C-alpha cells in the first residue's frame, strides 16, 4: 500500500508543472475521501473557501488566505464538527494540481493529514 501511495504522489508531483496553468479555478465543488464541499466566491468570482459535509456526519468549512489558483500552493484554515457536536479546527496548504486534482496537507486537531481530492 505504501508503494502505491508513493508512486501516485510521484506521478502527481512530476505532472504538476506540466498541468499547471496559473489560472483561477472555476469549479464549484470539491470531493475527497472525507468530505464533499461547495465553493464560496468573492465579488470577482474567485474561490475563497468551501462549505459542506464530512463523513464524520458533521459540517466542514475551509477558508483560504488567497483565492485558489491552479499551480499555486494556498494556505488555509478550516473548522467543522464531527457528529454535529464535536468541534475541530486546523490549518493547511492546498495545492491545485490542475482543474481536476488537488493535494492538501492539513491538520485535523493536531494530527497531520494528506488528502488527494477532485474538483468538479
């Protein structure tokens, strides 16, 4: 399992420069193993955050410090609930590989987590 993850990360890392186009993302939803979220936009139409639901049967909110761009690492903070009652908060870095794939390194409480997701 470790080898598959390492190979997948190596392929994504080497394709980042080829696929990145330095443009603002225009998708409305992101999905990963733990959650489904819908985009929040600023007055210029750029994605500044996401709101949605997580598999812990709770709510999730992500707020970016800068609007999301393809090919750029963007820091963020996030908060939410598990089982609608237990709150959590964390920080992280979002890297939009291309219009479809993204990588996130974040903390859930104090536990570092790597997520790979899709945008639609």
